[in-house]
């Protein structure tokens, strides 16, 4: 497939796509090990129970998120090209939390590899997109202001909460809460920057926007499933209030995401 001619990209994306497949395979293997033999990866029964749920969600949400993007690219859909960075950002976020939230072991090398390569692939994918062409195609078709506001608000809010945890929490790394805080800071700042770029209608904002919304949707769905699955796989109780709050925040992301997808599809069908 000649992706250069078919999609608005600056150079051939076949190599990043292949590396994304390798990234997904590595994530799946490690998640399966953690799900089936949690004591092999995680020190202590508490950490094993907590991260076992995350490993299950990685397989149920992270892997299909990447597969969907790759299938759409294979079918010649622009949506796939715009989704793929977001799917990779999901892996980047997840394994930052693992890397800094779990006691160092030989498995930390694998999590570090996932963080390193998902970060490289994410930025390579978005930099390969021809932002100027994308703006010409999508300007007026997608909800830039609405999407930008949602991304900027969520980005600023989650980054602020994470900075507050890091500044007030006396627990030293590694610790699950601090690992999550570091992951929140990195990804939330990316959301914030992407949201501002969309609000300003900068070409880069059109290249990043849908992928960042896709990552947000995947992460919110993942957290909701964690809340639902925890009572079955751990001793933690089900908290309905948490589920309601998360569902409300997820809905706020789903609306601009759906409108953005509709705009891209409308442009493709013209």
C-alpha cells in the first residue's frame, strides 16, 4: 500500500505501523504473563491483584484499540491514521504507571522498553502527518473549539491533580499512586497542548486532535472496566459513585470524539 500517496503524511508510515504491531505483541505477551502468573511480575499479593486487573484491561482495550486503527489504515481510511497515535499513547501512559509504580525488577526492563518505544512511535506518527494538508481537509468539518476545550480542561485538571499528589504525598517511588501521577502529568500535558493548538486552529492541532481524543476515550473506558472488574479479581469493593463520576467524564470525551469522527468520515465521503 502506498501510504504516502493515499494519506496526508510527510513520509512512509509503513515502518511505524510495523513497529506498532511489535509493540502490541510485546504488550500482549507481558499482559498475559501478568494475568496468568501475576506473582512472577509483581512483588506482593496486593500489587499482583491490582496490576492483574490492569493487564486484563490492556488486552480488552489497549490491544483492540491498536488493531482497530491498523485495520482502518489497511482499508484506506484516514480515521486509522488519526487513531493510531492515540492507541500508542494509551500504551505509553499505561507503562509509565507500571515503570514508576512497581518495585524495580528484571521486568522493569520490559516496561521501560514499552515506554521508550511507544513514546518514540507516538511522536514519529504525529510528526509524519502533514498537518497543513489535514487542516485544509478538516477545517470547518470537525469540532475544533469543542474538542480543544475538552482536551485543554481535562489536561489542565488531571495535570494539576497529579502535581498536587506529587507535591504533597510523602511516599517514595515506587508506589502505584505516584506512578499513576507521573503518567497523568505526561499525558495530561500532551492533552493540554493539543487542546490549545485546536483552539487556535493550528495545523498541528488538526493532526493531533482526534488521536488525543481517541486516547482519552480508551483510557476512560479502561478505568471504568477496572472499577467494574476489581471486585471479581481483587478484594476491593465495588464503588458505584466512582463509576458514575467516571462515566460522566467519559461521556464528555465521547461527544467531541464522535463529532470529530463524523466530520472526518463526512470529508472522506465527499
